[in-house]
């Protein structure tokens, strides 16, 4: 069993799990389901598991490693890292190294009902153990045009594995959030609106603003930071409204290399454009300030040289790079695309650590990034 204070060693395990996924046996699932406190995985945005267990069983959503290092449980039978229950505790091991782990607690608020008798787990979710997440609209119009990002599994997941509401009105978000915050099962540190995409970018962005403004005006967050993930608007003056509520925003270009961006993200490329994306990010900084605007990247889809170039390019403009490590979702176009190597992920983490220190930036959703290395880079664990 490795020392709980050796956080660089713990981070090394997270990197290996991000590169190869994690495995678990039926015996583990049996024990996991006996434990009433363990969290049931929700699939609001996509599915990264190669095998779907019956909905009668709950499977883990994230692992909490020592030092509150959170990592996703992307199920892969080929992984050497296995979840197990040994000597009355949960562990992850590879046959040689074993470390004690924990899981986020199943929120009580998942079983609450709002005034319309809608169960709250259809409106709001717990992400990364510390973020309240709302996804509205729970759709992306690129799928309808067959121009979805090639790594995305949103539409098939929403069609077959998700019972989240597609559209949530601002007043319903306020009510659900207020109820959720009465539950102290988990230490909530962030409020996130993950805004889906419609064809009218300005209209969609205004819908996101209406939700965030309603939540902010209701004064229910008790100083929790507000975050938005969204496609950029065409009207950059809309960032002024977002700045008034002191929110941060992530707009995800995904891939920095121009040709690979065109190929991997055809909808974003054809309907919005890479140059407009960069303009939107820099204009957002002019309204919201350096360090409050994030550019999302998927680590592992382009050569490391162009990827690192993109990180520094954004950082110099006042935009914080935010990196999710690629996982090949079974129902995405990239289901057979190789995952990034441990060496690739470590190189990303090393440069992210340099950027955080040099520019005095902080991670997006610090502490919640289950598929990210941002928090660990910020903590200088690479």
C-alpha cells in the first residue's frame, strides 16, 4: 500500500488510469451495490464504458484517490488497474501497487422532488464529487447535421442511457439548485451550467445567460463560483452580461492544429470557424479579465508539439487552457482511436504546471476534473 502523502505517486496512478481506463469484477460490483452511500454513475454528457451493466446495478462514476485526487472510472477490461474490496476497504491495484480509495457519496437530493414532482436527478447532477452540474439544452445540433465532433458520444447516450431533461427552464434550475444545496452529503464547491448547442449561437448563449442570471439573482449559491461551458456567441457584447455575475466560461476549441480541427470538429469548423473561435476567446478576456476565460482542449488527438503550442498560445492571450484527456467512447466515431500514452499525458501535465505558475492561473472546476490533469498540474504534481 503506497503512502497517502506521496501525491506525485498518486498522480502517476491517475495518469495511468486516464491512459488505460480501469477494470472491475462482478464481485466488486456486488459489494459496491451493497453499500448505500456509494454513488451511482450518471451519464448526462456521454458514455465512456465499454460494457454497460443493467440499470438495476450501480457502477462507480469517479474514484477519489488519496489527496482528493479525482479520476473517472472509464471501464476497460484490458486495464491493469482494478477496483477491488479488500479487508473492509475499497482499493485500486495493478497486482503490484495497491492504494486505498473512496467514492463520492450518493447525494440525498437525487431522491428529492421539485414542486412539479420531477425527481431532481433528472434536472441536476453531481460531477467530480464537488460540482453541481446542469446540462441544458441537453443536445447538440451538430449531430442532426452529421457534423458532430468525432470523439463525442452525446446523442446515443442521451437516447439510450440518460433520463435527464433536455431543456430546463431558469426557474426550475433555481428550484433544483436550492433544494440540492440543502443536502450536505458532499462538499459542493462549484456550480456549472453545461450549455448544449443550437443553430442560433446568440439565442443559445442568451438562454444560458438567463439560467445563470436567475441562479445568481436568487442568491442561493452562498459564494459558490459560477461556471459556464458553451459555444461562443456571434455577438461578443454578450460577454458583458456574463461578466456582471462574475462567472467563468469555457469555450472548447478541442484541437489546436488547424487541419485536424477541421477534420475532428467539422461542425465547429464549418459553422463557426477556428479564427472566429480564437477571436471570441480573446474578446471574452477583454470583458471578463485574464484568467476568467478558459479554452477546452482534448488531450491526445493531435501531435504533442501542436498541442503544447496551443496551450501557450491561449495562455499568452489571457485564456486559461483546460485539458480533458481523450477517452475513446464506444458509440463515438473515434471508438477505435488510440488513447494517449502515459508519456503524452505527463508532457501535457508538465507544461500545464508551468503555465499555471507563470501566469498565476487557476484550473476550471478545481478539484472536480475527473478526466483532466489540470488540478494536479496546478498542484505541481508533474
